[in-house]
């Protein structure tokens, strides 16, 4: 396993481990039995993440917030197309009620999709696309026949530069007008500190954190169709689990630099 995944691709195992650990708790923030099964059967040293409690809590809370936001989107609409960028071993398609989904696309680099196929199967309304999100060709593989489009990017954007991400967002805004997008945004203070991060530093060829905006509204300058709608700060939820770090993260003077957010955008 270690030889097959490295760098950004190997980081897909961190949220898998975190969700499995959370599921084993007495009162879990999120339940993911599929993650438990995969972790138990995979030949990989998950023990190296044992002390990464901040990561474990953060992944659990961000998963909860993204699940809730996606569920609201699906509950209020019919014939929805969902595009899950950097899908890795994400189990959101299995966790959510997807009756309103016309089609769900899981997009990841070829090595990520190859691993995904070991544990997940495609179905009539779930397709895997093996391509970098920067590869324009995957856009042609998406049949947005649904009335509404939701794009999700979790645990992904922080590994790329603004110069790399801007063209991607512009293509998404033009290809999927009126779509909504849910994205995770890294605390700005962590940019440039990936190799010192409690969990990311444990993967082979530890990738660097390259981007996080101080103000989410800055993304509106990337394309005239991008509209910031709302965001949620992870430290405002399950406060007891964040311990001392949560107090720091919620202090007004530190909040802008420490903010770990889930943001909702609309292409209007």
C-alpha cells in the first residue's frame, strides 16, 4: 500500500482513519461503518496517526457539516447531479439519502480511483472518473442531465496554489452555471506548514499546504459568476472535543488565522 500511494494521494487515508476512529466512540459526531471495515482490512500502518487528535476531531466535524449541507441541498431539490472532487475513499454516497440524485460522480487521480475500486462499486447512478481535477477531459464525462448540480471538494484544495485553482474554478463556473459548491478551507496559519502537520507529515513525500484565503469572499474575484453564500467555522461545533485549541480558535483576535471552514458557493 505504501508503495502505491504517496504525497497528496496518500492523504486520502487520513480522513478514512479519522471517520473510523470516530465511529468507535460512544457518542460519535459521525458514524461510518464502511470506514471501520476498510481500515480493519487494509494493509496499512494507520497507527502512525494515533496521536493526531486535532485532525481526528476536525475530519469528524467537517464531515458532519458537509453531510448536513449536502443533505439540505438534496432534500430541497430533485434530479441532482453531485460531483465529488478528490473522492479518494470517501463514503458520502453511502452515508447520505441519495434518492434525489440523478447521478453521482466520484472524481480522483487514477491511483486514487484504482484503490477506490477495491472497496466500492459503481452503480446505475454512481460513476468513478479517473482523472486529475485539472484535466479538462473529465468535464466531458459528466452528463449534467439533472436540474441541479452540487460540487464537493473536501480535504483537497489546500494542496494546490491559487494560480492552479483559479482556472479550475473558472471552468467549473462556466461549465456548470447555477451549480453550488461546498469546499473545505484550511486555517490560513497552516499554509507552508504541511511537513510539520500532525497527520499529513506522517505520509510518504509529505505534501505541502499551499493555499487558504483569509477571506472566503476573495473567491468572488476569480470569476464574475462565483458568489459566496455562507460558511461554517469548525470550532463552533462540538466545542468540548476541541479542548484548549478550540478556545484559541474562537478568540476574535486569532479566529481569522485559525479558522477552519466549510464554505458554500454558488455560480450565479
